[in-house]
């Protein structure tokens, strides 16, 4: 009985020791887990701090980029304003230069008119003096001198001379216009408007139904002023005059030339229309009803 009691006691002690060892092991495992958790929490806190610092850095960089972009936009805007200002100033300068060129050209023409007037005035004065000093009694007179080219009227500028002839043309005073334009060409044959003057001589003849004279005037304009802006119109109207004279083949040649050489001009488009009308009407049909 005593031995049984001792055995139970020993068994109890062993069980208690075993339970104590298990509890101790469990407690160590729990401590280890808690340590791991604290480490994870510390690492998480560190990552959060690093992310916050990175976000702050990104915001600072974004702000700096925005500032730089704003400065660049302002610089570009300032440069564009400067370029626009310079362009405007250059346009003003070009306009002033063009205006000065026009004035210089006008002054040059007026000086040329004065230069041509002086010899004429001197010649007229000498002729008058010679006439006054001629001996009486029917002394043999000097042979008549051929008339010299018309000299510009003193005080009349080339532009004014052209405008006077143009005014006669617009007013349907075609003979006066022809005389005025011819006088302008004789006086200023190298003027930029000399080709225009020759064109309106032809137009003045054409408007009076003098188609042969008109064709000859346009021929002269084409030959004498090949660089004039009126050349396409001269070919076109020469064809109209030739067509009115019944010279259909020559009219077609004039219109074909202007269509081929100046296709985008008003004269080229009108000539193309006339050629199309010729094709639709066929050979042998004469169209002289339009005096354009």
C-alpha cells in the first residue's frame, strides 16, 4: 500500500515536471512570435517613413518642374512678343522704304521732265530770238526744222500726265486718251506705266471699232514691253481685234499663246472660254458680236 502511494507521488511529480516543460516551451515560442511581430511593425513603420519622404521628394520635384515649365512658357511668350514686335517694326520699315522709293521715283521722273523741258525752252527762246532778228525785205528764211518729240509740260509730273490720259479714256474721250498716252510714252518710254499706256492706246482704238489699229497697237505693246504686266491682256485683246477682222486663225493663235503661257491670268481664262466656244461652234462660224 505504501509502495503504491509512493508510485502515485512519483507519477504526479513527473507529470508536473512534464507540464512545466511544455508551458515553458510554449512561453518561449510566444515570446519569439511577439519579437517577430515587433520587428515587422518596426520595418513597416520604417517603410511608411521612407514612403512619406519619397512622396515629399516627388511633390518637391513636381513643384520645381511646374515652376520651370511656367518660366519656360513665360520665356517663350516673351520671345514671341519680341519676334512679333520686331516683325511689326520691319513691316513699318518696309512700308516706309516702299513709300520713299515711290517718292524717289516720282522725284526722278519730275527731274527728268524738267531736264527735258529746259532744252525745249531754250530752243524755243532761240527760235523766237532768231525770228525777231530776221532781216526785212523777204530775206530767205531758214529751212523748217522737223518737230521734236513732245516735251513734258513744266510743273506736270509723269503720274499726273498719265492720270490725265486715263481720265480721258474713262470718259470715253478715246482720241484724247490716245494722244495723251502716246505723249506719255514719248516722254517716258522707260517708265513702269509705259506698257499700261500702250495697252490703253490699243483699247481706245478697239472701243471705237478701229480693230486694225487696235491689233497694231497691241502688237507694238507686246514687242516693246515684253515684261509688262499687261502682256497677257494684250494677247487676249489682240485676239479679239483679229477675230473682229475675220482673222480667225490668227485670233486662235493669240488666244492659244495666252492660255499656254499665262493659264492662271484673267486673260488666260477668258481666252480659254473663247477657244471652247470656237470648238463648240465648229469651223466656218464667225463670232464677231462681242466687243469686250
